[in-house]
């Protein structure tokens, strides 16, 4: 298995285009699927939601869209902000799909390996997140290097986010320290001390 088949995508696109309220089709980042999506996007006029903020902003302006989305590419703190418990560990999920369905009344077609699951606007948030969970599980089962975004998923882990926060604090501390050396004062010392306190309160070790 290397992702979605042409037959599956053709069928899902036809179903999605029939949704008057718009639809998003969640697909995995594999080379064959990416090529298929590119061809189908041109053929059917279905977009690719590469920028979730721009896509949702257009939805907020009343534009009902039909688009493919590579959810596994949303790994940053900005695009994957929802902390969830998944199979005994905590990691961050994107909010894009939940907002598209629950806020803007779109239909979600989510690839989960063998087929696509269809979730409509009345779906509960938990059901949407569970569908995304099954999507990630299906991606993880892809062989070898077939899943192009496998290595990037570490960015959705709690430990990586803590590491990112700590690196930002170190950067701000360095800026505050240089600022204090150039113009010593209470404000510089207070900022440096505040950043140090934030650093001290970040969790240490694995989060269960």
C-alpha cells in the first residue's frame, strides 16, 4: 500500500463535489498520492489547502470550497495546536479539520488506510479527532520511506514542543542579556529573571 488509489480518489472527489457546503479530503503525503492529487486537482478544479489559515479565512468570507489537504504536513505549533492523548502518549493534532467541519459546515473525507471515512457537520469533535487519529495510524503503517512526512511528525510531540519553547527562551534571554549590557537597568534584569522562571517551570522528562 502506497497511499490512496486513483479509483478511491476519483470516487471520493465525485462525492465531495456533491457537498453544497464544501468538503475537505484528507490524504497522506506519499509520492503516488501527491501525483494523483495534482492531476485530479487540475481535472476537477478541486484545490489543495496548503495554507490552513488562508483557507479558513476564505470560508469565513462565505466561499464554500472543495479541497484536498495533506494533514500530515501540519506539524508546527501554529498548525497543530490541539493536545490530545493518543495510544498512551500525548501529541498535538491540527485544528484545521475540526474548524472546517464544526465552524463552517464542511464535510470531511478522511483517508484511514483501506478507505475514506465521511464525517458531516453534525459530527462530534471527538469523532473528528478519532478519524484523524486513524489517519495518522494508517500513515504510520505505510512501508519504509513511503510516508514522506514520517520524520517530521516528531514536531507534534510534547517533548519537541517543550524543546522548542526552551530554545526560544534561551534566545530571548540572550537578547535581554545583550540589551542589559548595552543599557543596564531594572527592566532588563526583570525580563531576564522572568524568562529564567519560565524556563524553570517547563516540564522535564517524558509526559505520560
